[in-house]
């Protein structure tokens, strides 16, 4: 059995949904679990809806901003439905109406739970409606498939917006709910949601933004799938983000370890949590273009060969903090543990670090919601200097020439090298 994941861009309009159907048509006798994200930018719109609902001054009564956003979301989906289903008496019209009624009700009430809890109940509707629409269209287009609610088998704790998956329980529930479907017929297709899960109290959780890749990996793990394919709008995994680099190369094969390292350093191609479940069961992951489905794309698997080209990860808007004990004592174990504790408590992720005898340097994202508080807390015990407007360049499989090329016109403030990876904190020289 295979797992396919279609992200938001691959179902962003009626044409895209038809294209996804055309791809599935090429696999007539396969058993496939199809994991689908919310359509296009729906998750962003639902986030705005959640904010308008939660932070409205009008706690009980109508919330005009929330209602306006909700109407936009409905219109976007019904425009797609009208193009896919010219027959207005098709049951999908009613079904999607019913899904949105849940949001109408939710928005009318005053928030009853924490922000994160409310967020998950609202934002998850994007995946519910996208999978219902695609499932109905596939059946209409002669690709019989079954819709399943992923919340029945992906079980998480109640950490809303960052649900921790109970893999063991999920594995047994996947067997219980999906095995019968695949056992009873050849070439069965199950359509289900990415990004969301359920708790033991039947609340909905989400697994973190862009979490559908992770869903695909969890289901592949639980169902012992032979492979996962992520269908994207790029030809595969590239050695650099075309947003920042003119010349990029497609990587044909990548080891699990390299994939984890790249995701860790901030490559955005695949969700960082995706690789571990696949690596644990040695399930290959294919990244392929939904625009050119015949092209080979990239495979991530056990083959440990080093990459033939350097890979670049570029982060802008970085801050370099230099933290030193006020009394000039050494930076040693005790200081480290108190510093790391502060970072963990304030949920600040360290992108790079280095220490000398009396100072500890860390590079972090310049997040205005977190940085001032972090600095204030650190300053109680340490002297803190900081430098803003920096860039962090990570190169895996670097060589000196590559470092030279990316640092032209730049001042290198800090450099950390390991055998395969170099990280450079740089400042544009004026
Ligand atoms: N729809 C969710 C998001 O946009 C999950 C995903 O696309 O992977 O974050
Ligand atoms: Mg998405």
C-alpha cells in the first residue's frame, strides 16, 4: 500500500483537483491512503477567522469581522464546488453547507476554551471540507474511494496546536479502521485529512502548521506502507530555495539523515517531524511534481551516499546574542543549564550557538513577541549584547570555495563548522 499526500497548492482550485484525480487514475490497482490538506491558503484564512472570533470585543453578540472572513472562505469553496459539480442537486452541496454550519455556530458563541483549543476546532474544518470535496469528486470521476475521519485513528494528547501523537494507539486504530477497507478489495483508495488528530475526549487537535507531511508519515508507519509520495509544485527537493538563490539543482536521492539535518537547519521542503517515523520502518519518501507526475523527483531513503552538491539554507532577520556572566566567571555547566532553561521556558529556538571562556553566543529568529522578554530575563543574571538584521547561512557539504561565494560582500560575525556542515552568521556590508 502507498500513501499519497496532496498539499494545499495541489487542491487550490477546480483545475488542481482534476489534476490530482488524473494522477490517481495512473495507479488503478494500487491500495492508496490519500492525505489531503486544506485547499490553497484556507488555513491562513481560518487563522484570521480564529483571531477575529477570539479577540472580538463583542464576546456574545455578532462578530462582523469573523462573519466576513467566514463568508469569504465559504465562497472560495463553493466556487470550486460549482466548477467540479455542475449538477446543483449533488449531495456535496449539502454536506459542505453542514460542515460550515458548525463554524457559523462556533463563531456566534463566546469563546469557551483557551485560544489554542478554539484554534484547533476552527482551523481543522479546512481539512474536513477539502477532503469531502475531493472524495466526492474522485467518486464522480470514476475513481471509487472512501472518506475517513482521521480523528478516529490519529490520537494525540491535548496539547492544542502541537498535538503529540500516541503512535502505539494510532497504529492499532489504523489497523482497526483501515485494514478492513484494504482487505476487502483490490485497488482501494481511502481519502483522509492531513494536519489534524483527535483526543480521547473527542476534541480536535492540530499537529503544527504544514503538518500534513507528518500525517502521511504517521499513517505510512502505522499501516506499514511501502512508500510515501508527497505531490508538490516543485520538481523535487532542491539544493537551495529558489527564493534566495538563482541557480538551484534538484537532488535525486537523499538519505534520511541528510533530510533530518536539512529540516533541522530550517529547510522548508518537508515538515521536520516527517522523517523519523519513515526512517524507523525504512519506508522511502518520494517528493514529486504534481505538474509533471512522470518525472522522477527526489527519493529519501536509506542510501547514505553524500550529496553531490552543497545544500544551502538561508534565514533572514536573525539576531546574535552574546551572553556573559556579570562577574566574569567562566561559561560552564551551571551557566549553560540556567541559560538553556530560560530559552526552553520562553519557547525560543536556537538556530546556532558557540561559546568561549566567558561568553556564549546564540543566533535566533528576531521574533518581536519573544525577544524583548528573553533579553530582559537574561539580563537579570548576565550581560547581554546583541546584533540585529543578520542572516544565517547553513551549508551542508560545504567547501571553501562555496563559503567564499556566499560571503562575498558580507561580513562574517560567527562561523561554526562540523565535518559536513558550516553555519555562518553574516551581516551585509554597507
Ligand atoms: N493546512 C495546514 C497548513 O497549511 C497543514 C498543511 O498544509 O500541511 O498549515
Ligand atoms: Mg498547506
